[in-house]
């Protein structure tokens, strides 16, 4: 089979790239190892920056986000028994929307299928070849048969464990990584929201995050040992830990409810550069991972493919490769800013087991400075909403 752009991975990056290319009249084929049901049911974080919100709306896939997403004009930092609001709207004129990633995926899948897009789920044995030629190929198995896509370009949107990044020779790329000595224990809870806005809590026992998914389902996290196991945590133990870490002196109390999902995720910062080799381009988690503290993962994926779609449009309209040649450098500028912000939030809010008493006091002083300085609060808010 032949297409202009072969896309590996039907996450937010791959699906949105296919959507953006379609709007420019550029053909694409998207292949995905998971089923449609799996990608639409995997519950992931969903904090959308103002720019992401605007882009989804402008390209015709933001209707349900606007109707069902929760628009937040701020969030809270909790430490020392008190909560302090960061006024995103007041400091930057911009806001964020809490809208889960799997809902974005549902919207994008629906849009591509409605437009007759070529999406192939449950493929296997994916391989990329001839990336240094003008007609790279992607091989895969689907429904009991072997297939090959010949394309002008291949875009790897297949995540950290996908085949795309390893297709770039190790001698041609540099991988930067930090593995953090803690993870997040995440739960999904049937309850009403405990807060109108997200709460990021710093406590001597570790970080906690109070988030929301829907008016009846909440997503809560607390810092844990990444080697721990969910079976070690009864519901009572979980609630005791969360109450300890997030409650304060004003009488506010966390809502409890039925816990119907538990899981532990590791924490890492990762960047692979460059994000291009020949006719193979990387986007989203295939090229970079950020700790979820900064709420940047899906926003970076959307940013990558927005840049790349414009470069591909320039190539097909004008025959110019200028945008393709600068894609990696332009994308990485945004990536490294987001990596810095995610590292900053992670370092400021988490408890490090090897921290000295002096370092713990410096962490608390950093939080005090942020909530008492309009300049520092503005810098935090600008990074959070993606205002630059």
C-alpha cells in the first residue's frame, strides 16, 4: 500500500497529526498495536493548556472538550497546613481545561473515521526500514496477513517503548534521562470532587495530588516507593495517607468514595535528540517523557505534531524542506522548557529520602517564595498554562 505519511501509534500525537494532515489534503495511514477499545478506555491524565484547547477548537475537534471538560482558572499549592491559590487567569489571562486523554482520543478517532481516515488497530510485528531513503517503509502484520506501507515520510508516535526511536541508530542520537527515586500511587474514586481546582500538596511524608476526571469520578495520587505493590495498600491505608498529606488547618476535608482502580507509575525525565533521522520523525512520548507533576505530556505531543504538520504542509505545497529541517530544533526548544518546568515542580513538591535538613528547609522556602511573590507566581503560571 502507498500513502504520503505513515504514522505509527494512535495516541494523541499520531491521531492529531493525521487529523491536521487531512485538513491540508495530505494522506496518512495510522497503525496501532492496541485495539480501539483499549486506547479509548485507558484512563490517563488530562490537563490541557490554553494553546492546546485553542488548537483543538480551531481544528474542529474541541466541541466535546468545551461541553464536558472542566475549565480551571487556577490551582492550589498546599503545604505547612495551608492552601495557597495560584490564579492562572489573573496572572496570565489564560486557563486550563481538565479533560482526560482518553476522551481526546475518542474525539480524534471519531473525527478520522468520519473523514474516511485509514486507521488500523491491533497490528503486530511493526518494523521501520529505509528511513534514509526518499521512500521509507513500514512493515506490520494485521488480521493474519503481512503488510507493507510505502510512504514519503514515517512519523513515530508510538511512545517510549515503541519501535520508532530504536530505528534511529544509537550513534546518531543522544538520550538524556533521569529516573526519580519515587513513583505515584494513583487511584480512581467514585465521589464528588473534593475541590473546584487541582491541589498540589507537599508534605514531609511525600507529595499528593487531588485531581478530577468527571463530576462523579476523581483521580488522586500520592508519592510512593516505585517498587511497592498495590496489594500492600488497603483502602483504609490509602485514605489515611491521603488525609494526612492534604488536609490543613481550615477544616477542609477530602471526600472519600469507592476506589475502583489502583496503580503505581514510575517517574522519569527523558529526551532523545534529534527528533528526526532521514525521513523518520519522532513526536510525543517516542521522543520525550516528562514527570506528570508539570502536566505537560499530552500538551507536548500536540505541540510536536502541530509543528510537524505545518512543515509537511510546506513540503507538499511548496516543495520546501525548510520546516522539516528545523522541526527537531524547534520542537526541542519547547520540550526542554517543559522538561525544566516538570523537573522544577517535581523537585519543589516531592520528598527526597536523601535530602538533608538544610535541603528540606530550602524546599519549604522555595514554596513560600512562590506563593508570596507575584513575579515567581506569574512565572509558574506562565509555564503551567503554556503562555509563551
